[in-house]
């Protein structure tokens, strides 16, 4: 998937750029602008017009510059990002060692039974799910993934049909991918790298939007789980047979 | 003070307050703070260095695509269509489409797109702030689903993808709306 997108962006970029440049060379964009441009480009040597006004030569130059600027921008960012990421992850490590993740997990535990009615109380899946969600909330991506995989493994032990996802798994994935975030450290870090006046400014918006999208995820997952199209083929059989799922 | 000013004040103070909470908590729990910090900071160094190849790859493709004029032409047409249906005032949000499209696919790619937006428009512009909200409130859905389900060999994922994509779309739309409400 990514391979195709990457290839597509580059191919379209170069081919379209060639076509656009050729078109602009044969039929120059609005003459009035071109005269000014001529003067401009001679005066401020090397300044290119916006991409859609470039002629073939300028287009080639522009594409060259674009390729190189990708490398340049990355290095500028990463140099300052090293310091900022070290700072944040350092602080987060202190928070983690102080047991902040466990504290959050305890806060969230009353919701578990409502969200995952199929997971029995005290089952190890509960703990793993709670820890994963808490780690996600604190933006601890590296810690969240192993906890999430552990949660999936535990949920699989409750799954009668090992190749089909259960309702609990779908709910866990929906909550996980709707990204409940309390403190978006990485984004604050990137904003600081670009010398933002207030790197933490979008925090309020993020909490608002992420709460909304998580609610949507929960509701939609619940509704879809009940729709006949996605219903578990063997769920009714199983409840009839053993009655331990109801 | 208006509500927006309170929010601004709160966000300015959010980081110092959080640091205070963490260190007080850690002191209470008698965590060797300095050592913990250094261990974590090393991890941060690795993260920042590890993303370089991904960032170069995605920025390279995006910059080439943009420099060809293709993106500008698409925006021109989409902007024209938006004006036709009376949404001309909101055409600026078209610059967020690349972010909305890449985020569910790849975290590294979306980071590249966000960096591109910061680089072109600045982190404190309407676009910069709205991109931050979008970035913070969506996840790399396809990646997570394939890794998590792949790890336990689930083949039929039933309604998972549908539900996640609906939630993503809701998050993206909400990010734009909130962006306009708070910073538009």
C-alpha cells in the first residue's frame, strides 16, 4: 500500500510537472504576470514563481530544489527534535516509574465491564487493555504497543473461533485507533521545534476532538456488532449450546 | 477574560503544571527521578534519530508532488467546487486533505505532512493548529489493525475496519470544525 502511494506521488509529481511545465512554456500563463515575473526572476535571481506558473526550465529547477529541501528540512527538524524528544521521554519515564500509568488504569477500570461485557471480571485481558489505554492516553507509544499485543493475546483465549474477531476485540481496536489522548507530547514537541508561540495551544482542541471520536467509535462498534451483516455466525449456536456467553 | 483567553492561559500552564504533578508524584513514590529521566531521554534520542529515514522518504515524495503544481491544481478545482456549493470561505481547509488521507495509513507519513504544513504555514497559523488537532486525535488505523490482528492470526475482522474508519472520519471532520471554532 505505502509502496504504491510513494511511487504514485513521485511518478505523478515528475510526469505532471513535465506536462505542466511544457504547457506553460507553449501557452505562457497570463502575459501581464509574465512581464513582472521576468523582471522579478532577473532581479531576485533564482526565485521561482508558484508551481502552476512555471515553465519547463523553472519546473525542472523547482523539482530539483524540492527533492533537496526534503533532506534539508528533515535534518533541521531532527536536530532540534533530538533534544525535545529526550526531554519529553525523560519526563515520561519519571511518570511511568512513579506508577502514573497504573493510577490511570485504576481510574478507568469502572468502565471496563460496560465496554467489554464479554470479558469476565479479573481476567488478565482487563488489566492489559486498561494499561494499553492508559499508556496511549499519556502518548507512551513504545509502551502501549506491547501492552496492546498482550491484550489481544488474552482476548484470543476467550475467543471460541480463533480466526474471527470477537466483539471485545473490535471494541478494543476501535478505542485504540480513535486515540484517546490526554497529553499529546509528540505534537507539542514538533510545534516547539518550529518555534511556536504556544506549543501546547491545540491541547484543548485535541482533548475535545479525541473524546468525540472515541465516543463515535464506541457507539458505531456497538451498533455494527448487532447488525446482521457482521453478526457472529456461531454466537447464537454457542449460547444455545453452552449458555456461558450470555 | 473570554473563554478563549482562559483556554489559552490553561494551555500555556498545562506543561509546567504537568511537570509539577509528575515530580511531586515521583517524590512521593520515592522514584530515583534523575536516573529515570536519563533512561527515558536516551529513548527519546533513539526515537528522534530513528524517524529520519521515514521523514526523508515521505517529505521527498510530498515535496516533489507539490512542486509539480499538481496539488495546487487539485486545490484550485476543489476550491472552485466548494465555492459553487457556498463553502468558499472554508477553502483554506483543503490544505489539510493530505494529512487526513495519510494519517490512517502511516504515522511517519502523517508526521511528514504535518511538518510540511508547519514549514509552509507556521505552527501558529490556522492550518498549523488545526493540523496539530487532526494529528493528535486520529491514529494510524490500518497499521494498528494489521499489527494487532496479525499478532494473533485473526483473519475475519468483521466490523472492526468499518467502525474504525467511521470514527476516523468523525475525528477528522471534528478537527476541522473545532479548528474553525477556536482559531478560524
